[in-house]
């Protein structure tokens, strides 16, 4: 009996340690783009999405810039951080921008779509069939494909 309790205790401890351990990936993400076909003399406004830290990733901006001065701001509707650039009179037919991030991403043990920003915006709750079945399967499949490239 004592032996069974010891074995079960060891298995429980092993399970807890393995469950708590999360793999992490550290990488640099470079987001660059070109805005083309600008009309000379016209007003230009550019919004650039900004990656954000959350429970599963830590994001640090290494650099952000472009052919126009870029400033970080927050959009009003959802409160997301974005980069913004504008010119009252375009002088070039193309503008180039880039943002470089240093990212540490931790493995998600389980995905709860209702807690995920996409799930919230799409209106999923924890009782939703999509939230409990289809979305986690899609995320898993995309992750698997991305890692096997």
C-alpha cells in the first residue's frame, strides 16, 4: 500500500512539473511594408499595428521607423497600441516603414478562445461549440504547420 502511494505521489509530482513547464521561443520579428502609388501633394495617414505583450508572449520594440516620423499611440475603440505616421502633402510615390520586435513566446498549455482577444471580438463564450472544439483545433493545426516549415 505504501509503495502504491509513493508511486502515485511520484506520478502526480511528475505530471504537475511537466504541466507547469512551458517551452519558450525567442526570436526577432521584422514587420516591413511599402505604401505605393501615393498622389503627390495629397495627405497621407498610416496606421501600423503594434505587437503587444500578454500572458503568452513578451514583446519589446527594437526599432520603429520609416520615411515619415512614426509615433506610438492608442486607438480609441479597442485600446490597441498602434504606430501612426502622417504627412499633409506626399512628396514621394512610395513610403517605406518597418518595426523590429524582440519576442519571447511561451507555449500555451490550453487555449480558452473566450479569453483570447479574437474570441472576445467574435463573441465566443466558454459554452460555445466553436470555443470548445473548432477554434482550438484550428490553432493547433496552424501551430503544427508553422513549426514544420
